């Protein structure tokens, strides 16, 4: 418990990184743990794109934010939109459900098949945000600082990544090393945010 308390008290949005690169194996370990994040219907409707080159270009796409162009690695969390019962992605998940396969596909059909691509992206994005929270906390536990980037040109980022039309950029996370001390956290009190009935 003390370990997670330390992360929650001290993890912050880092905007100044050292020039030293993080070992690729550390990044893989962070993503490997992040992929264990729970998701609605266990669909895991995400893809993680790690960028360690062309960070200047990515920084431009993120409205010239220096914490992107100067980071060691950036992770773009992509939301999947191929979540209808007839999509190959869902059919492959269904194959792993030896019992209840038809029930699973029926549930997906009732929840997803009538949704638009934008609605599916919104649904997947909510799952991506859960993975995002885990990613930045896992990174901190490995001595890697991070900054969550919500500001970017979506059209340009989609073109830059060139991953097909079933993946849509949801959020960008810059990762790097820094000796900067964690600033004192200013948050609302428990009484301000908790309603107990």
C-alpha cells in the first residue's frame, strides 16, 4: 500500500526531460504491464504506438509542446473502432471464448452494431483513459517521468501514424528521465470530492 501511495502522492506532469534516452526494454515493460488494464467486456480496444524517432515532427503535431519533442519516447494510445460483431478484431476475440461465443457475439451486436464510428471511438476512448492512468503510474514506478498530452491535431497525427482507419489517436504521453523534484500536490480535500450516502 505504501508503494502506491508514494506514486499517487508524487507522480506529476513532467515538462523538462534529460537528453538521456530510456532503454527500449524499460518502455516495453511499461507497455506490457499497461496492457493488463481491465476494459469493458474485456475488449482491450486499444493499440499503443511507441515513437522514439521523429519526435520533433510529433511535437509540431502536438502544437509545438516541448515536452513532446524533447522526450525520450512518446506513446500514442489509439482507440479501436472495429468493434462491431462482424469485424475481424471482434471475431478473433470470440474465438478465444470457447464457451459462450455466440452469447458474446450477440452481446457485442446489441451494444456496438448500431453505433456510428464516432460512437465506437468514444466508447473505446473511455477504456483507453483507464490504460493511460495505469501507464503513467507504472512509468513512475520504473523511474520514468511522464506528461499526458491531450492537445494535438488529430488529422495530422492520424496521417503521421498511418495505421489504417480502424484506429484513432486518443491521447499522447511523453516519457523521459528527469531529476526534477515532484512539486507539492494541490488537490481538493476528500470532503470536497466525496459524497457518501
